[in-house]
């Protein structure tokens, strides 16, 4: 009797192989179909581990070609890896004063320029010199943690940052400094001042890089058009061109967004804290403001696809697509598992242990069915289709998903009296100012436009940071392109 896997291979792969051999389909078409097949996804398993960091790894990303992997960690170091041979090719001290949250290789720079962001509020650039040393300097800063950077597709110069201060900034490496676009605020019906939205995620639409989306401490994923903003920082409006939110979360006050992803077809994937993951088509937008929505409009909107089973509560988790045509959706979980769903029907096709505690980020390879993950462990894990009999879904899957659901539903928001809320706010404000005073001098805080004042040179393997400082470079005026 044929096994289930053999039936899938026989009926799924054999016709493709015949078409390829008869030149009915091209090798590229065969490769895409092969990489996206459910059989291959179900065979994904641990390929190896990259060890070297001395703290939790928070950021992993492949370069444009997919042969190099960059990672950033709580140890404030950036590492480059030849992931195929599992070897470290570069390690340098980033110059950050706190945990690194994002590390990205700028495309079309021969992998010589790496941008990073951190809990210290800084956005920094690392440039690999001809002698193998690394020069780092600050490009911009936020008054709070910076969880996310977004690089314009195919551009060696342009990227964005967003922070917990609600600020969105635009960078052009030809200018060397940041342009403040706007601060993001909540939507308010009353005359009370709007609240600052603490931003966790920013992404750029790959089909139209003029559009970018942000998400943070409320229920709305906001989409903006860069062409509406001036590079001189005189923008006064943070009005988006569109909003996305599940109908049942409208006007909610107990959820926030931790991760966003755009598909190649401009579908928007949104991951909520202590909620689920939702996939929005372009026609599911609510318009520029929820205050102007009519009930009939809300009821007529098509509902997004929902992905469930994981839990996103304890950390700021990302969310990703997987497959040559984004056929799958994947996320980490508080339970330490990696979840992979089929995009079209949200069916779970692979669940595997990815970390002893929490999986935060999953990074797909740009052209092969491989991925890299990181979490609370001090290593980067690599995943690839492997020969073996490991089941695609664990036998205790029902127990895992039910436990995640129960823990999520038990995390109900508490109701506090106004005087208690004000006391908490005062404590948080006091802690924030204490943190700022410890991290920065007064002149650093007042000189908000001075960048390039923290240049360092790092060695490749010994991580020595020399005290020699470079004079500030004159980049001239920067304009948004």
C-alpha cells in the first residue's frame, strides 16, 4: 500500500519531472513548483546552528543573493555568516549601547554596508573597509527603542526606521542623515489630545515602493505614501492613505501589532499581540480614518484570512511569507515552536520546535526553500528540507494549540482606576528620563540633528573597538527620492 507521502510525490512531482524532461516547462518553473510543494515544506527540519553570539539573537536576514546571513544580538555585536558552510566570516562591535533589534545588509553594496537599530534608540551604519575593518557611525536616533528598519527594494541607499517614540524617519545614505517624516498618533473622536503610537514594525510594498505600512500600539495597520511628505521635516499630518484592521478588533483597546509583511502581490500580513495573524487583500482597506467609517461599509468588507494555533504575547514577534510565490505563512510562538500555514486556506502544514522558550523571528531565503530563525537562544538556527521520517505535525499538536489558545484568552486586560493609571504613567516617565540620563549626555540630547559624531573602527575577529574618532563628514542636503 502506498504511503501518503509517496502518493503526493507520485501525483505531484512525476508530471512536473516529465514536463521538464520533455522541455514543456523550464527548469526555473520546475524549481519554483518543487520549492513550493507541500511535501518539501513538510520535510523542513533543523539543518544546523550558528554559534558565536553571547546574548539572545534578535535579528537575522539574508543578503540579496542569499549566500550571506547577518545577525544581531543582545551582545551588541553584528556577525556575518556563510550559512551553507555554517562559518562566521565577520564579527564587529556595532557601537550600540543596548540590544540590537534589527540588522540588514543594504542591497547592491557588495555586502559592505549594514544598517542596525537598537534598544538605545540609535540607527547605525557599519561599513566594511578594504582592509577588513569596520567603520560604524550613527545615522539617526529615536527617543525610545527602534524595533524595525525597512529597506527600499533594490535600493543601495534608501531605508526607513520607526520607533517607540512614534517617529517615522527616512534615510538616504548619499546624504548620511535622517529626515523626520511624522509622528504617529491615535485616532480620537473627542477633544482630548491624541496618544502617541509606539511603533513596532515598518515595511515597504515591493510592488510599489512609494507605499509603506507601519504598526504599533493600537489595532490599525496604517499605509502611507512617501510622496506626500517633504524632506525638510515640516510635515504636520500623519494621515495614512489606508487602514487595515479585522472587523471585530475595530475600536479595540487591548491589542497591538508586533509584525507586518508584504507579499509579492501586495497582500498585507498583520500579527497581533495576544491575538491572531490576519491576511488582508488590497481591497480590504478601511480608508484613511476609522472615524469616518459607516456601519454599512464595515459590514460589506470581506473578512481577512486568519491563521491560528501559535501565541504572540511575551515579545515583539515578526511574521513572514514563505515560498517562491508566498504560498505559506510562518510565525514563531511563545511555546518555542515554529508554525507554518498554507496561505490559501490557513491549514497548518508544519510545526516544529525552534527554541527552548520563544521563537521571535523567521527569515526566509530569497530563492530556496530554506529559512533562518532566532529567539531567546544565543544561536541562529538554519532549516532546510531533510530526508527523514519526522512527522510534519507533532502528535501533541492539539495540546500545544489548545494551551496557546487558553493562555491567550486568559490574558484579559485589567481595568484600573484613573489615579492608578496616572501613578503608573508617572513611574514610567521617571524611569524613561533616568534611562536617558544614563545613556546620553545633555549635549547629545539637545543636538538632535548632529549625526556621524560617533564613528569607530572595529577589527574583524577580535572585536576591538579603537578610540580613534573620525571627523564628521559633510553630505550636503538630502532629499527624498
